[in-house]
C-alpha cells in the first residue's frame, strides 16, 4: 500500500503557523514512507474563502519548502460537489441517514438527554428530502468507535454519546464532516495527520468511512500550539501568519526547523538541525501530548543564529527584499539611486552578527544611503545633553586633521577628546553616534565612519551642531 497523506487547508485567512507545522509533518511522513503528499484546498465555505488566501497559502508553502510541482494537487474541494452529493444520497438510500426538519432552536430546547446535541427526534419519521430538511447520519446506539491514532494511541468514543450529526444541508450541499471524508476517500488517503482540534470530529468521520464501505485511515492528532499564557494561538490575539514572520525577516530554514521542535526534539541535544536530518529523524509518534509553546523570543534568537551561519553572499541575498522592497515588504527610506552595494557589502558583516530578523537591516544601514540620517528623537534627547556641543566641536576638529581615515585612528582621536574632558569613550561617543546615524544603537561606530568617509562625517557633525 502506498502511503498517501494530505494537507487540507481552508483558505479563510493567512497561512497559520499551526497549518505550516501540519503541512510539514505530513510532508515528512510522506517522504519517510516513500509516499505521496496531496494538497487539497477546502474551499467550500464560499462566505469565508477568498482566492487570494489560496494563493497566499500556496506561496507560503513554496517558501517553507513544500513547493508547487513537488506534490499532488492542489485539488479543490469545490470541484468534488458531485461526489459529496453521491455519498449523501447513497447513505440515505441505504438507511444510514435520514431527513430532519427540526430547527436549531427546537434541537437546543430538547437537548437534555444523555446524547449531547441532537436527540434523534426525526430518526423514524421517514421525512422525504425537502427545502427545510437537513440530512443526518444515524449513529450506532451501542458499541464504541476506536481511533487508531499515531499520536494519541487509541482514543475510544462511546457511540451512544455521538449525536446523529448533519452531513448535508437542506440545499443538498455536504457539510465539512462529510465532504472531508469523501475527498479523503476519493483521493486514496491512508493517513490523516492534523491538529488535535479535529479529534472530536474523528469518531463521526470514522463512522462515515465505515458506512461508505472503506477502511478508515490511520489518524494522527497533533497537540495544539499555545502562546506564553498557554492560550491556543489565535489570529485575533497572536502573530500567527507564516507570511508575517517571512515579511519580518525570519528565514524559511529557521521557521521549518523551529516548527518541528514544537513537541519534539532531535537527537544529541541539538536544536539547530539541517532539514535533511529532520526529515530523516522526525517521528510523528514521538510528539509530546502536551500543547506546544510557541516561544517568539526563542524563535527570534534562533533566527539570529541562523542569520549568523550564512555566508556573506547568502546574507546579502536574503537581505535583498528589505533593501529593495517587494509587494509585501515596504521599500527602504532611501532613494534607489543612493544605494551602493559596495558600501553595503563592506558593512554587512557588522550587521550580520547583530540583527535577529532581516527587517532590522534597514535601520542598521540606512544612514549610509540617506542624505541626512533619520533622527530618532529619544536617542537625540538622551545623547545631546550639556557638553554635547563641545564634544562635537572637538571631535570635528580632531577628525578633520586626522592623517589616516580609518577605524583605529578615528577611535583614538575620539578617545583623546574624552580623556581631555574626563569622559569615558561611551559617553564621548554618544552624541557623535547620534549625529552620524540618528540613533543610539547600531553598527560599530568607527568602522561605520571609515566607510562613510571624512566629508560626510564632518558634514553630519556640523548639521547636528546646527540643530543643537
Ligand atoms: N479544512 C480543515 C481545516 O483546515 C481540514 C481538517 C483536516 O485536516 O481534516 O481545519
């Protein structure tokens, strides 16, 4: 039997990191079993789906390494309406489902019995299909439904606690529970690996597999991802879109490595692990049963480590979107013609060791490419206190006479300005740094001055002097 797994996102928003994790888990599972990964877009909720969300999901999947062309599909659930209807008709024809005209309110009023939800009121009324009748699946009254789950073992559900659930609406269209099963059957899916939030659906869905005469898949329900307050990650509260992490400057390699560490650890006390090794080592059945904490601070540090491991040219190329702007990343504040790649390459190694996300590159290097630095007012207020004018004047005088314009003599000259005033280098440096870069933190100052050149350095000191 060929293993066939699927990832089945609903295009109702950006690509959630939990979805990305599910996709990667399925992807790895297929790889490890010489199987097939199928992408199915569950686009049947017309009121919530938008084509651009579908494109966003496909693009984000490409980015994280599940590339179009390397998997089967995408199939679109909306193209399988005929199969869904046929399955509903068949279940009705075989007496496995019946029509029900109870209103939601009536169902709620009567919901006092031991079966939560619907009480089976219409089970034996023999209603025909009609404009106001939904189709309900007749769940067994006895016995148990046992799920074979890679993560959870054998979750067992008492059938008497499963309500007769709706499988098709009054307009004949299938609801999620049925459409999802019919598609999995149509697509020959053998393993369903998905988020634990679907576990309550699973006994119902397994009953549908049985009723449709097909051996149910092996399931794998993966614990949810939570934030620092142990709340389930939600798009209203937390940053959950993979695209948002991408556009902030997280590397794809960071994201996929980090997502796989949620609830699982590679061998040898390592965290940064090449993807090829994760693909070989990852075991879905080793996943922790506890919710996994999505630690943004740790992710940030992790990304910094990944950035530092790049070669200089790799670093330059991953920075390019922030140096140029893209559809989703704003253009930098300098005019394109002012950008000088040789200046950038000269200072890039200094930035590479300091930034944690790539978007930060802009404020580290912008002062090289702007006519005047962008002044951060808080930095200015802190640095330009009493004595700043004197320091700037003395520095300008020392710098203009410097025989060699390079980092070491620049530092010595500024140190001498400080010594003459009983100041440490840090204090002496502060107003100069803000005059040159506009900010109180950034690249090493003297290396930056060396690259910026004497004329521009002196002009900036003079401008700051004028602003004081
Ligand atoms: N479209 C469903 C979701 O996004 C798919 C659930 C499943 O994987 O079966 O939650």
